[in-house]
């Protein structure tokens, strides 16, 4: 593998509202970070050594329960199935019969958690602020459904939508996801290109997982919190990042299992330059203090150098999963508006 550069990244930086410099946590994000450390201290769901943890316990802790999101438009929200995969579809009622860009949304959750309900408010906001149709995919979760079930489920939905464009009023298709769903955004796009179906027109990934392999040099580069720590509470930020990285143990044992973690459909960073060049036009977004930022930047740099049309937005002051907080965090609302602008331009 060629040396991967995670520095000197060309990106558009969005400062915390009211702040004039980077390197500082958003006050709400700071409180959330501190709360997460306290929660982990009382019951670590990420550690490999905790033998009592189970998927149901972890799933119960996921999602943002406080969102103050309100729609401006009346939405039609439908729970249904596409080719036997459960989905939830969002669209403005006045646009039900219109030909629209379709967003295939893949939620985060470490490949073993997350749900349609966890991304209810972001999906509502996407449909509310844009003339789009959002299809949120209820893909299979580990440990009940380890790799590659989630990717196959997402491709099954993509293939169905791609083959029924007229029936579903599809103008274009965008793959979109956050965290583990961001990984699926890239792996689904790679699979779509490798199979030659070429259904996906654009891709949007928020703080995606891009590398899950065992290369010692890369693991050290991506997991080291020092490049991310900045001007305040450095010890807490380091603890937060290290706690987050502990979850890789569960991903390995529940999701990856005996599969090759270096596969491009688990670690899309390993895709060849030739394949990356063929990716759809892509928007990559991440928070300044996100534990996945460095591996995301590595993917961005490699794809950019390969010739992929990829744009990078960095939300300063943010930690992981800020998109979930639509209605509460200005950055979440802005990221979804940037998504609509990217898709509809």
C-alpha cells in the first residue's frame, strides 16, 4: 500500500457558530463528550474484555432522544418493503407523484446497532428541506447478521430502485450514510461500480468508517488521538477517542468475524486508485474531534489524488454522530442542508 497522507488536507472549514477559531469544542458537544466518558466509566460497551455485554444493551443506548425537530412541510412517511428488505420512505405530500432525486439512507451504529428510528429526524429533515425522496434501509445487524449481510441488503434495495425508476419516480440515486452507514455508502458505491450497474449518481458520507484492517502502521496513524487534541480538555478528548476505538473489538468479533478485514468491502480505503476514480461525485463530512476523522481524511486524500470528484466539509467543534442532533445542533441542520444542495445542484 502506498503511503497515505492525512495532513495538509484541502477542506472547507465550518467554525462553531459564534467562534472565530478552530480547536475549540462546541459547548453542547463538550457536555456530550463529558457525559459519554462518565457513561463509559459506569459500563463499558466497547471493551473486548467485557464478556457480559450484549447487542440489545448497546442498541438501547443509541440514538439522540432529545431532538427538537419540526417539519415545515407535510410529509408522507411509509413503512414498506422493497424486494423483501424493510425500508421507510419519506417525501413531501405535494411531491408524492413527482420525479425526484432518491436518497438511499444507511444508518450508523457500529454495524451492530442503529435503526430506522435512530435516524428518523435526519431523514425527515432531508425530505422536508429538499425536493427529494428518502429511502431509509433497515439492513441486517451483527451479531445476528454478520458481514456481508448488511451490504447485500443495501445492494438489494439499490438494485430494486435502479430497476424500477419509472415506477418509483426516480430522477437520480444518492447513497448516503453516517459512521457505519458512511462505510456502507462507500462500499455500496464500489460494489455498484464493480458490478457495472452504475446506479449511484452521487454519494454523501458523514464521519465514515474507512479502515478496519490490522495494518499496524495504519492503526497507529488512525487511532492515535494526539493529532486531534487541540486547545481545551485534552485529557477528556483523549479518553473519549480511546473509548470510541475500543468498540473495534466488538466489530471484529460480531461483524467481521472470519472475513478479511482488508477487503475493500470492509475497508474501502484499500480500494485501488482505479476503482476510487470511478466513484460517484462525493461529499464527505466530519467533525473536528471525531475519532474517525483521520481515517476519513485518508480516504478523502486517496480518492482525491485518484481523480474522484470529492468534496470535504469539516465541522469544527463537533464530535461523532452530530448529524443525529438535528433541531438541537446548528451543525446538524447545516450538514443536511449542504447534503440537499449537493444532491440537487
